[in-house]
C-alpha cells in the first residue's frame, strides 16, 4: 500500500512511459499543467516600434489593457513590451506633452524595466511562467511551436487558476502572511492631498508600481497604482496637478480598498486577489495604518517556496 511517504519520495523526473508522480496536488497543478491548458490561443494586441506613444496609449485605453508587445518591422520580431509603468515614467518628464505626441514607442519601451519580452511556449509547464513571475515580471508573452505570439499570461492567471482549483490545493497554502514573511518592507505612501505628479514621480524613482494613499493620521485612504490607470488617455495625464485622492476616485475602477492582516493565510490572500481582480493587498494594522503590501509577485514567490518544501504533509 502507498503511504504518504512513498509518494513524497517519488522522483519528480518522469521517464517517458511512467506517469509523473507529484508529491502534492499543488505540485501537480503548477508543474503538471501546461500553459496551453490555462490559456487558449487568441489574437493579441500589439504595436509597432515606430507607432507614436500617443497612439499606443489610446490603444491600451480602448482595449483596457496594461501592456502590449512591440513589433519591429525591420527584423520582423517582437523586441519588447510597452506598459503602463512606462507611461507613468514618461508622465514625470518635463516635456511629456511633446514625448507623447511625437516620440515613437521604440524610444520609451522597457523604460520601467517591468515587462521585458521573454516568451514561454504553449507546451511548457505553468511552473516555468511562475518562475519568471517571481522576478517581478508581471506579464509574459506566450508563443506556439512556430514562435508566433498567441497569448499573454499574467500573474493574475495563476492566482485565478489556484482559486478555481481550491479543493485540492488550499491546505498547502495555509501559512500566514507573517510566517511567510510576505510584504515586510515598509510601504511607500503619498498624502491624500499630494498631487498626482508627486505620486508618479515617487513611483518612477523607486521603480514600484503602487503607493498607499494616507490621511494626515497615517490611516489608509486609497491606493494609486499602474493598474488603476487602465483606460487612461493623454487628457488624463494632463491632470497631474490634481490631488491624488480625487484623481483615484475619478479614475480608478477599483471602488473599494482591498486589505489584509498579518495573520491572514496565503490562501485567504489568493482568494481575495482572485475574486476582487486586484493586483495587491495592503497589509494594515489594527488602526488601519498600512504596514506592508502583498503583491502578485510576492504570491508567486510564496507558491514557489511552497513547492520546494516537499516534505511538509497535511494529513
């Protein structure tokens, strides 16, 4: 009879004939699922290297997306990604009007270094994408066996998959945020009365894509992030002098604040992120002051760590 231990000791590497044995359902889900099973092939919105930045921004706004691959006509391949993070960097420049209207995408892509063009194949294991996500890359292009771009997989895709497969995997993700040491860094904040331009500058300088908006008493009032800029056009960027809280209230599709506490479990965080379709949870203390944040990148790192602790069993 198989005991739990024989399963745990089974090799992770399978021979061509044997069905691979995974130590836990979590391993099976992450290592045994192919990217093609999670994502069907579809048409992907992309831009050319010589497309004006303004047009790229309008395209992202109308499609309500946060990043696009950039195609170079000269050598007929994708050379990078343009994303909302790049737009935030641009908006902090003195002559941003000029840049938006006259510069081509090629001049500004990968400015933020947040999404580089680093594709995975449809027939690769989901594990490979998770590994790339732990490096802080949020969206990864997916190619078919001919190297053609057929989709984009994001960190959210993984979180939503885990949430759908709750039954088998939840017990393996029951450590708390504190135990996993997630979101330990002091969160960067901006005062509710500060201008949007102050917030964007802070984001660009520290290369992070979210700030906690706080009131004078340091309590959490809101959140400004690159993801909130979905649907933004040049006209919105012209309103950088308005207060950050007003801007977010008008702009953001995220009408409520999503928070968690240090004693919430990884699974609870994943559930909240999946259900609310947000990219991060602010960790707050009893007084509702932000003391950290759990990002999708943190979640990816925690999942990878959970996979390497092969011998922790739940009976």
